[in-house]
C-alpha cells in the first residue's frame, strides 16, 4: 500500500471522485455523496496555476507519451497485469487525442468549434468534436449514452 | 444480494411487478425498495424483458493487491494527469468561448485518466482493505479545521 504522504491534493481528489463513481454504480447513495464531499475538499485545495496557456500542455503530454506510459507498460507487461495494461492502452490513446486537439487548436484557435461541439466519453475520457453525439466511443466502445456534451 | 433497476434501460413493461413476492419492485421513485427485496431471489431479474434489473452484492471478494512497483508507476502517471488537469482548469476559468470549452473538456478528460490510474493502483473497490486503510490514514492527518473528518468517519462505518 502506497502512503498518502506521496499524494498531492489533486491526486486525493481523483481517488475520491473515482470511489464516488464506484459507489454510485452500486446504488450506494450516501457513500457516493460522502466521497464527493471529500473530493470537493481536495479539489478546493488543489494547487492553482495562474496565467497558464494551453500551449504548455503539449510538453507535459509528450513526456507522458515518451516516458511515463512506456515505463508503466513495461512493468505491467512483466507482471502480466492486464488490468493496468487496459488502463494504459485507453489512457495513451486518449492522451494522443489530447495532443491532436491541441494541434488543431493551435491552427484554428477560436474557430475550433465552428462546425461542432465537444463531446466527452465519461468512461475513458475520449473527446470528439462533432455535430451530434457519437454513436460509440472508438477507444473503449462505450455506447452513446456515456457521452456528455461539454457546454 | 438485492435487485437494482437501471432506469435508463427500463421499458416499463412491468413484469417485475407480477413476479415480486414482496412488492419491492413497485415504488414511487422507480427504484426497487432494497429493504423489502429478498436476498438472492432474482425473480424480477429473470422476468425483465429489457434486462434492466440486476443484482448487487452486499459483500465483495477482496481485490488482489497490486505489485508496489506498478502502484508507484501508476502514481507518477496519476500525478502527471492531475497537474495537467490543474493547468486546464485554470485556463478554463480565465478564458472564453472555444478556448474555455476545450480547456474544460481537457480538464474533465484528464480527471477521468487520473481516476483510472487510482482505480488500477489500489482504489478499485470502495469496500476493500486498501480503501479502509486510506480512510483511516485521512482521519489521522492534521488537515485544517475545514476538513470534513466526520465524512471520513461515517465512510469508515459504512464500508
């Protein structure tokens, strides 16, 4: 078990929102709300990065694609940990989508959404620019009902 | 084990009302009355023509603890995704229109990726030893006065 001291408030927020979702799927309403309360506390205490630009994301993404995912994948393959390999396969694909969206944004700027809206797959994080809800997620194969439109 | 109804899949054919021996399936909220539901009965599960009813366990098998090297590697990825989420959230709150929408979508997407890292490293099942340990550690942490200690204690009671 990894110790909590190594987790940032942002990571603790993600741990709690993940557990809230797991409770919601089990129809455990009270536990769902309690984990959300914790998530809100940690989100509020997340470090704020002021005055940043989306350009800066590209560099961080590249480090993930070149190093972080690769290291994780090697370890998971050695251990035969297929659950982790599944998360990494989806995560890497979604991260590549982030990269291509940023490239399009760099070229088109505010015109990026002139011909469509942003839809996000709540199961894996895939983002589409589309004029209608995608029928199925190309990464995790979740159905249209798992997509949310980003306002 | 009790039955739950997925309201999005339910086609209101109401065959569950015919088979339920206790009337647990007939409620004003549309959800099954868990208190009236008979443990493991599953008559409604099998009768439902739209496969909208399933059974939920009260206790789950303890998940396999992951190798510590994998947990560490997943934590590094988790922290990386969280810092990307922070960047995107801050851009979203300081911009408008397409930039705001894209930054919002990226923040939500990176959160989902971070959650998946947390899930695979040690936090898959809320009713697991690693989550109880996590909550116990939170209770002992010297957070500020605004930290919801009661929330953590209640979770430890429930899980």
